[in-house]
């Protein structure tokens, strides 16, 4: 549910906001789409520079830049928003506001000061919870049952600005970070448009974040996604879901890295030591620090993702053999 004060309808003929949209990855695209469909005028897009990706290391544009290209909107891609050339371009655009969704770089104070309504950030958590780069991943890994999205005025601190509005979203028992982020990207886009509508109407003022309930959500690195089989089964479950699809949970098998798709705790499962693998009919079960989990799919080094049972039939784990050893 979006929580904003009741806003009066905009009178016909009233000017819409002139916007610079800042965003980079796919979860930011629904917000750009919603703004393009709104009464506001997106005059330019700010995105991270084109980067090399994939095995061929080909240069590719960000999803937001690609969508802007398709809409015929100019794309600004400075190496840093601190560059004088970008600051001059922003000043020349004379935008009213700059909505931001996962842009990927800190915006300096000189840039924050240019739009008359500042920069409005859509963040995928209920602030002040999970400030930082990976709020959705950390919410799932922590076992939260509810999360959401917030719009706030961007300032120099890390997601510390005053909040315009929020929406809530239940976290499903089997949600991965990808599942949850996909839903929040869509609902959050509507929250962002509603926030800009309220700013335009002069009917919405941000409120300072409370001083309690603060938690941090730093970027989840590949090393953080290694499965610790000594943790209880329910913790292993939510940590794997929290890093799916990126950076992707992994463990080792016979000295090589193996990717692990979401697992599921087994009620009344066999008594196994942490990491111990058991092929039980069609099920592949792994012991944890408390209880066991059932593997769904795995991806051995140099191979494709495949059902865990197919992997186990080929790997033929010996009695007592463990993943992560």
C-alpha cells in the first residue's frame, strides 16, 4: 500500500515537472517507463558509462540507457557526476527535479543543489531499515517478513534524506532477491510518480527519518555468497535465496566451485553433518548446522545448471563426502 497524504488532482494546463532521470540497471527501467507515461517531461537520462560484459567482453549499454535510446531521449554518461562537463550540462537542462533509481554513483552536492526540487530517490526498503546498495538481498537474508520501498530527498549521507512516501511488500517464504526486486521495481515506479505528482502540486513535504531502526545493506560480494553449511537450515535457505540470482550462491565440490540454486529445508530429514551429501531416491539432501536442506539445482564448474539429482548420479558422492569441504 502506498502511504502518501491525499493529493488534489492536478489542474488541466498546469505545467508538469521537467525531469532528469538517473538510473542504470534493469530494476530502474519500470520507473523510467512510468515517468514516460506520466504528465512529467523526462528531458534527459543519466546512466553509468557503457561497460564490457560477457565472455566476449563486448561493450554494452545499461538497460536504462537502452530504453532511453528507444524513446529518443538524450543519455548522459559521465565517468563521475562530479565532472565539470556534466555539472554544466545539468545546469543547462534547468530541470525541476531529478528522480533516481539505482544510478550506481554518489551524486555530489553541487549537482544536488541544481534542480529546484532536488533529487528524489526510490529506495527498495522501508527506511531507515537497510540503507545501502543491497536492501532487498539483506531483507531476505535477515528473515524479514515485510519490506517495501521509500521515496526520499537525496542528500550527501547514505540514504539518510527525509522521506516523502512508502509502500509495503510482503516477503514470500520462497521469494528470491530477484523475485522480490521485480515486484518492488513495478510498485515502486508508481510510488515515484505519485511522489513527483505531490511535489508538483505543492502538497507533499518529506519527513525526517526516525533515529531508531537503522540497519545497513552493503553490496553483497561474491565471497559473501559462499554457503556456510554450519549455519542452521532455515538460515542457509534464506541466505541462498537472498543472493539469487546475483551474485549467486556457491560452494565447493572436490576442490572446484559449484553454484547452488535455492534450497529448501527438510522437515524431519536425515541426521547429517554440515555439508554432508546424501542421495535419497530422487532427492539430494545436504546437512547443515541444524537440520538438512534439499538441493534443487546446481551448476558444477564449467557446466550448465542442472537438476541436483542428475548431478549426484554423475558425481556419485561417497558416504560421508561433503560439499564445501
